[in-house]
């Protein structure tokens, strides 16, 4: 059996064909704007390749019934039923890209490459949460179930921000003095929110682009960019602590996504990690939660492969 795997983002997509031994036999990265639709992209990818018998697609957007997604930052509708019928596939599954990232963390090979920031190792016999700041702020929970896992996907990045220190409380109050709606975690604490966060912290100051902001934060600890990125890092860990409490995820926290590795120095600082336990209750348990950093750029595609292997195992 050959599986079609894909990680479909807002800008680019990674596609692969995987054989029954779990090896990729063909792989390609493409720019989405070069294709009028997802179907056109798939047809070009498969043009000279053996036909797949199933498909697992990781998509950047909310998934309905595991089979359909209207993408968040791209005007594409991905319809798994139509794809299954058109390519005569045995099954098609769509996963939210953060669900797919979480699935990759169940792979022992990926686990062995995680960098521990606190503690000696994650405990996958208990729930483990994944928080992934990139263009958005993805969140998921890996829950053990018998000899397998259940991945709880969420849209938790769109929850209303809760203040986690005095500065965040002052900024939220400032926001409410100007607007009549609450900011979400993703509005400020994601790649798409950096400019809004900077403008809120430093009204009237010129806003650097994201790459410049990150570089300045590392090279000049006294810069405005550094103060902005420090608050961003503290926010990610504060929300990670919220997730631990929400899912009783004493097994650990995995920080994934494209931004943390670029700000590795900030994400490794114990005083920032300690925002996990800056709560009123369960301080001892929260301070003992292990924390790991994932630097796998291909995590969603790896997760699609991991999920596909499980489906093959269940059907055998």
C-alpha cells in the first residue's frame, strides 16, 4: 500500500508518498500560490508517480468531521470525500496541523531528538501538551489510551488572554480602553501577532518586521525587540501552564513551532520557563512538569506518517 501524505500550510505545502515499510519514496515542497487549487497541486505531484491507496493530510485550519477543511490563511477548500472518490482511495483523513505535530511526538525517533529544557524526560504514560507558536498559536494534548494515543486537537490559541504578570495586565487594560473586544493569545503571541504586540507595548514607535525583531532580541538584550520577545516567551510558558492544568498534563510540555528555535536563548531561560507555575494552586506539581523543545521542521508531515501507520496497524 502507498499513502499520500501532505502538510498544507498557508504559504507552502510538503507532499510525500510513503510505502508500507514507512519509507518516503517521493517527496516535494511546493509553493501554494503556483497552483489554483489543492486538487491541481495533488495532480501535478502524482503525475509520474504510482497511485496511492490512501491519504493523510495535515492542514492549517479547523477540520470538520476529520474529512473537510476551509483553510484559515488560504482560499482553499479541502474536501476529503471528493478526493477519495476522485483518486479511488480506500480512506482519507484530515488532521489539523497541530494535531499532526502532536502525532509526530508519539514517534520514538522524534522523542529521542527532543531537547529537554527542564527535567530528565517526558512521561508519555500521562497526558503531554504541545504548544506551537508559529504563524498562529497551535495547541494540542497527547493522551495515552491503552497501547496507543489519542490526540486532542484544539483552537485554544483563540482563547482570551489572561494576564500573567503586571505588564500583561497593563497592556490588556490599555487594549480595553481602546476597543470593546478581548484580544486572543494568538492576536499578540504568535508570528501573525508580533506587530500588534509591539505596537501595544511601544505606541508610535516604528515596528520592525518579524525577522528583524527576532534578531534584535538576541543581539541586543536592552532593545525594545528584546522586551517584546521576552514577554512573548513568558506568555507561551504561562499558557503552557494553563494547558497542563486543563488536561492534567503532568507528563510534560513540548514547545514546538517555527519561532522558539529561533529564540532558543530566551526559551531556555529558567526564569521564563517558570511562568508555567506562576499560578495560585498546584505550584509544586507545575514546577516539576518536564519541558522539551522540538526543532523538527517536518513535524506535521512526520505526524501524518505516524497516524497513517496506526491506521494501517488497526486495519491489519
